[in-house]
């Protein structure tokens, strides 16, 4: 792949995108952009508050606009929100503006990781297992079509995943 500008991490909530992006940012000396955190900072509201006040559709539009603009820059590690792939423009940015890694994590592992989390607006007052399975099934085709590489994360440590990404990034650069 020519002219790799950025590294994008995509996957379901709980797949490790934020944690791995921090490791990659330090090891590759690249800027870190955790899109959910950045949107929270810009809006001075949590993602839950944005969902409660404006709804998911408004959040997705904010996410799309922010992501598309940031993806035009260079030398950034992106930890994207789990739903960034729902928008066609965002999917195109993932493919064209860098190297994209899908962190493919099983539903059981995702549930274990997010079970006690209170900052997941799509799970408020719902059966987490059912919602997570439905979200995964709805999104999997977009994750697969938007990535250059898939990493099955269930049996790997954060550092092992980061090492695989670094190796692929260096081989493609």
C-alpha cells in the first residue's frame, strides 16, 4: 500500500482499540486520536449524555464529521468508535487514508470486558448479550469491508496485538 498516513483500529466496543492505540502511539511515536474521547472533550459531554440529549443519529453525524476531518491528517493512530463503520464516507476514509485493522473479538470476550461498564449507551437497560450479538451481526460486513487486516484478539495480549500491527505496518510502509 502506498503512502500509509495513519493506522486505524476498528472493532466492537470492548475489543481493545483504545488500549492498543495507546501502546502503538508510544511505540511508533505517532499522535493518538481516540475519537470517542475527543468528541466528549469537544462537546463537554459524555457519550451517554450526547445519546440521551441528542440521540444516536446526531452522535453518528458528529462522529462522522469529526472522523472524516481528522483522517485527512497524517501520522495518527486512531481508536475509532465501534460504530464509525456505519457511515459510507467513514468506511472510505478507513480504506483510503491509512492502514486499518479490525480487532475481531468474540461475543463472550466482549461481554466479559464490558459487563460492568456503565458508559455504553447502547446497553442501557437492555440484555447486553442479545444487544451485543445483534450489533456484531449488523456490523461485521462493514468491519470486514473496511479493513486491510483482521486480528483475532481473544487469545492475544494487548502487547501481542500491538506487535502484530507494528509488523504489518512496517511491512506495508
